[in-house]
C-alpha cells in the first residue's frame, strides 16, 4: 500500500505517553474509526467523550503531537486511499463522500501527501496487483512513494 510516513504515524501516541492518557487516546481512536468524515468534528467528538471542545483539543495535541484538524485530514486521506483501492467509485464521488466540496481540493491534498493524484494512485495499484498475480515485480514500492514524499 502507498502510505506516507505521516499517515503511518496516524494514531500513534508520542513516545513516553502512558497510563490514563493512553486510555483516552484509545477511546478517541475507537470513536473516530467508525465515523464518517462528515461527523468527524471536534464538537461531536467532545460531546461523545463528555468534555469541552477546548479540553479535547489540548488533550489531542498532548497525546498525539498533532492538531485535531491535521488528524481529520489524514483520516480522510487514509479512507480515500482505501476507497480508491477497494471500490470502483469515481474520484469525485469519493471526494464528496469524504466531505470535500470540490474534487479539485481533494486531488490537491491527496497529491501533496501521496506524491501522486488519486487516479495515478489507483492505476499504479491496479498495475501492481496485476504484476503480483503474474509473479512479477511490484510497479511501485513503498520506498519509492516515501522518496517521492520527501
């Protein structure tokens, strides 16, 4: 799969976090895992956890080292990569489903993280799958994608 290092780190707590904080992070990730992006808001998540949005925002940064907004963007792009690989949906359908107003915005953000457009991502994945079925060498490796994103 073609995940940037930023997406691979999604949901991993910073080194040294322990105890109660780990429990809260686990709960946050459980709540966000089954949430469609249209409902993935700081206000909705804080309501579900029973704390204020400000408290959640500070807690989230302390536990993950990233802002909630960056997490949502990474979450959306991770979902997008799965939809591109596992469905035949049009790119504009995926963009709309994940809450992007315009597919152009979605494509721009996707390319910034993955180093290729959603169409290129899907085509390379298909080519790689075909080569694997034939016993050939993968068309694109994770190392190549990481190099592209560096």
